[in-house]
């Protein structure tokens, strides 16, 4: 292929490129370099994609298909996103249970109890026992009420 050869995009891909350029322009942290034009964006994406394909397909023992690469990328993305979401939900649940526990302590008229708080990560403290109990309760609830994948 000669330097500067033009590649024509069909209307569907032109529309997708425009949408992607808008997204990247609004969220520059998504890419390692910020493209200033749709042409730069295409070259950036093609550089990464073509390098990956060349690396995979030049390996003599490799029989990996393009569709398999796409499927693998999609699966990895979904798995990591779900894992991160589950961690956020778990921490949120722990905070809710802790709030319930705090409200109960206030109802018991021990309003200075917060002054005696120790690290919940230090083994053997009352706070660590509460943390462990709350963590177990959250894990049990998540196991009972959410479908595991």
C-alpha cells in the first residue's frame, strides 16, 4: 500500500466514527493520546488493532480467529466490570449494615461510643469482630439474593 492512500468508509462506519470521536473528545482519558481529528482517531485505532493482529497471526503456531479475539476482549471487559461493580456493591452493603449497627448503639444511649473506636482491620478488636460479622452477612446476602455468574 502506498503512503497516503485513501480508504473510504461506508455510511454506517462514518456514523460510528463520528459518534466515537465525540465520545473520545468528551472523555480524553479513554485513549493514550488525544486525537484532534477523526482521521487521527482511525489511525490510532488501526495501529493498535493491526499490531495485535500481526502479532497473533505471524506466530506460526497461532490459529486464533479474529472473531475469537473480539469475543475474548468482550468477555474480559464484562468480567472485570462485573467484578468491580460487585466490590462497590459489597462495600455499600457493609456501610449500610454498619449504619444500622451505629443507629442501634445510639438507641442504647451510648453516644460516646464512637470515641472508643479501634481499627476494624486489627485482629482481636471488637471492631474487627463486627467487621467480620458484617462482611459474612453481606456475603451471605449476596449469595442468597444475587445470581452468581
